[in-house]
């Protein structure tokens, strides 16, 4: 276990160092173009990582009791000691990750944390490790508990998930082009640019971690188009330089919507429906935004959406 901790520390130092090198090059390029580079975005990402490192010292995670319960009631005991077992673990974790990631975009309770990852208005390597401080206490480990229930040790599941996230580090770039046939199987920078884009055509797409096959299978794959450049950040961009605002603005917005909802059912709707949901059907969900665009392109007057910070 100590070896894993050493590897994790080395990986942390490496990804931060590489992201700072990229930021230096991008800042130099921006300066030559007479523009100011948004260094505060890198600062918010580093603050996010530092906060998560501190919170990791506290016994706040729901993964421990959830995984302990799943392990105690496991159906089998699976040893990852051959190629077939490793392959099954890899594909199984990808499947679980796809649904975790899709839920993080389609259920506002999970989006309140995940929105932090999508808050940068520039897609850089620093975006990769801005993940939100509240992920450990929202129960997202439930999406990976089936692997433990099937008999894979919790520490193996968590280590594999860490490797999955480490792979995704290099995806957060704008300077790597499409990669040919790899686009059909793997999650690539091109596919992930679409995932981070706030263009209406690109919303809620490309949820895969290492693979893109589940997006193709379940109809959520969208290809990056030359005629539709990616616009990064949230649909309603955040411009804060304050780490606390960056971390908690979507939770505050969610709480306010629930408190003024007027009844329990509407409050639960704000909690479990997609971000941007409104009880009158005129919110800013992906579906509503697409309907409004269709109406506008047809020459009819679109209804003004009820915009909140937590919308998208």
C-alpha cells in the first residue's frame, strides 16, 4: 500500500508540473497575441487539488461504509491474477464510470460537485484535476460498488479508478488533433473537448473514461465538428476568482431553489432532475435549450428560460 501512495504522490507532482509547463507556453502565446492569460484558472485548479488533499485526511468519505457493505455481502471473491480478469475489471470499471459520469450531468445533486470540473472557461491540463471538494460525501461510490459486490477488493477498484482518471489527464487539451481510428474506440482529446463544451449541440455527450464505446452503444457520442468550435465552460459561465465560490456556488443555488420550491415534490425535483430543470418546464436543461433553439430557428419567439447559477 505504501508503494501505491508513493506512486500517487509522484503522479500528483508530475501532472501539476506538466500542467504548469503547458500554462507557461499558453501564456507566452497569449502575450504574443496581445492577450492576458487567465492564470486565476490554474490557481483555482491547484486550490481544488490542495483542498481535496486536506479533506482526504478526514473520515468523511461514504466509499468506506458502502464498499465495506458490498464486500461483506459479495457474491464471489475475484482474484485479479490473469489477463482475462484484468480485462474484465477494466471493462467493468469503464461501464460503471460511464453511468457515474452520465449521472453527474443528469442529476443536479451530483452536478453540484461535477460542475466545478466544468467551470474553467479555458480547457487546459489544469482542468483535469479540478474535481470538486464535495465528491467524497455525495455517495458516488455507489456507482462502483457493484464491482465490489461481484467480489473485487475495494482497494483494487479504487486503484483502477485512479488509473482511469490518470489516463484522462492528457485529454484536457485543445492542441492535440483528432487521432484517426482511435476516435472509434478510445476517449481522445477531441471527444473530450466536446464533453467540456457548452455549445447546445455538444451538451451531455461523451461520458467515457478511457473508452468511448459505451457512448456509441448508448447514443451519447457526439463528434467534434470543424464548423462548430467548442466553447468551454458552463452554459452560464462563472468568472469568480474565489475558490470557495467556485466550489460551493452550485450547492448554494440548489439549496435556494429547494427552499423556495413551495412543496416537497418540487424540492425533490430540483434535487434529482437534470441541472436547469424548472417545475414549469421552462428551465435550461439540455432538452429545453435545444427546443428553444429550434423554436428560434423556426422564427417563433422562444420563452425566456428561468436561469439560475446551478442551471448548467
